[in-house]
């Protein structure tokens, strides 16, 4: 049991995944009972890159099923990442790292944001997509944040 607790604590400490901050939303369809369908815009600060924030817009299903968490949100999202301050790195980056994931349905469907390092161009590339346990969606969105050549991106 002690070994399991230590492994779980290490997993929690090792997973520096960003947390969402809701910037705002707009209604897209009126629902008589429960919340309306909407598009939600959330901000995610990259947990390993100070000074970079990603904005993700995505559909959020309303109605009764949306209110109680049983609705399946659409696999459509858009992403825009920007430098919002001086860029610095908390640690060397992996060439590919998932920085955010969120459940979009009660079973198996997730929205993911992945950071990739383009070392040749000294650029951070962010990709958002949705996946399922068996069959994901090809719908995706990509954005890039070029880093000043004076600041080399440290890669593991």
C-alpha cells in the first residue's frame, strides 16, 4: 500500500498539466430546460513555458444532459497560442508533450492540447484535437509561437 501511495504521489507531481480559466462564452442555441448550448473560450497557461497562453474555443452541450454531465460535446475546437509576457522555461521540454486534457463525454472522449517543439525554427507548435478510445476525430486546429532566436528552447 505504501508503494502504491508513493507511485500515485509521484504521478501527481510529475504531471504538470495546465488548468483552464474560462475567458467567456456565447450561446449558440436556446434550451428550454437546462443551460443553452454554447461556445466556451478558455485560457491555458503553458505549465512549462512562462509567458505563453493558449486560448481554446470549443462547443459545450447544454440541456438537461449537459447540466448533469452526461452530454457528449462535439469534437470541434480551435486554438490560438500567444506570447503574453517574457518567455522562460521551467525545465527542458520534451519534443512532444500533452499539456492539457479534458473529458468531453461520460465515456472515453477527450479534448487534448499537445505542445511540439520545432527546434529548427525555434518555435513552439500547439495542436488541439479530440480522441475516442477506439476511433478519434480528424478535426484539429494548430497554432505556433515563434520564440526569439536569442532564447533557445531547451529540449530533453
